[in-house]
């Protein structure tokens, strides 16, 4: 069965039963949040969200490679004036399934819409929870390095004696830093807070994240030729990101309109892909953290 590079109509819990074990390198998805998207996904109530989602994560666990990663974009819903615990409960139950709750990223929405509420401020961020099957998972940190920033000019100009050695954490955590290691480097590793604007065009979908979001995680956790799965593919943004980065994709959605939309977006993107590939110069990361152009295109 050739299951890659397809947008499949159906419930991911059932569709994935036909997939072989350990065949996916990255699962990146944003499922319907509790009590939302009732017209397209049924509007799962917060109190029933965990029991609805766990059979799906069981299939995710089976199809994900031991070196793979599962990224879940989700946010708690406010119920009766307080945050519901369904996300926290889901994390706990997923761990009982065998998942490792490895990391949590925060997506800071730089252009969130302003508003006023009587007892809270507007939501300006969302969770991206990282789960793994094994502690030894594939991760390509150099692929998401960022410019060192203006802080380096002043901070690295005058180093103290402490800055020149590994300075152990005062909290006794075992972590430490050697500031002098960053002298002469123009690229550094990012934090776990991702600053990106939301998608301004809704693509006829009730909740579209920006293309840059799945691209960032695809670069971090996969290499060209790997397989990226989005079991709630919606308008197809994850699949498009995978294609543009030279990965294989699998998209699943229970809504036929979204499946049609995803397929159309992918079809429209195909003529553009060769030109995109030609314009993007390739770089390698040297030992000191600098990016050097290879001369290849």
C-alpha cells in the first residue's frame, strides 16, 4: 500500500488502522479544540474530550517511528469562568499510553485581534506540545538556528572571568553556560517560544495556522524524504509545508469539503515548487555555528 502524498477522507482513528507500524517521522496537527468547530467536527465537549482523543493518539503511537515526534497544537477552553483541565488531563493520559511528554513550545501570535473581556485579557499564545515514544528521537537543531541578535555586541565585548568558564546554575539543576562559546558566531539556537503572525486568509477553513508554523517543526524534526502526517489536515497547510521542504506527506480529514480544499491547494502549488527550489540557496552549518553558502542550488 502506498499511503504517502495523499489527502484521505475519513476519521483518522479508522484510516490509520490500515497503516503499517512505525511508518511516520513526524505528526504535526491541530485538532478541533473542545466545544469548537461544531459544524465541521462535532464540537466535542470539554468533559468528553480526553476519551474522544485517546483512541486516536493510540493509533498515532503505533504508526510513529521510535525516532519520530508528535507535535500537538492545542489550547484550553474557558468554561464557567475558568480554564478547563482537558489539555492537562490529556497529557496525563497520553503518558499512561506510553508517550513521553518531552517538551512544550509556545506560539506567540504577533497579530492577535484586540478585545476586552471582564475577567481576563485576550489569548495571545497557543501550546505546541511535544510527545515522543523514545528519548532518542531525531532532531536537527541546526536547521532552525536564528541570528545571534544585537545583545551579542555589548554582552560579548566585555567578558568576566565567570563568562569564560562553564558557570553552573545556582539552582543546582546541573545546567550551566559558557558565554565565551558564542564569540564570533552569527547564528544561535532558538528558544521554545515561537513568534509568528496568525494566518490572515482563512482558506475557507475555521482555524488556519500560518505555513511557517509547520515548516519550523518539519525542519526541526525531519530530513528530506521523511514522512509528515497531519491527521486533522483541514485546509492542507501541513501538507503544503512538507511538499515545499521536500518531505512526503499524509493528510487525513473527516470533512469532505476540507479534503477537496486541501487537494486543490496542493494541486495549485505544484507548478510553483520548482521555482521555489531554485531560488532557495543551500547552506551548511560550520562548527562555530555560522551558516556558509555551498554554491549549489
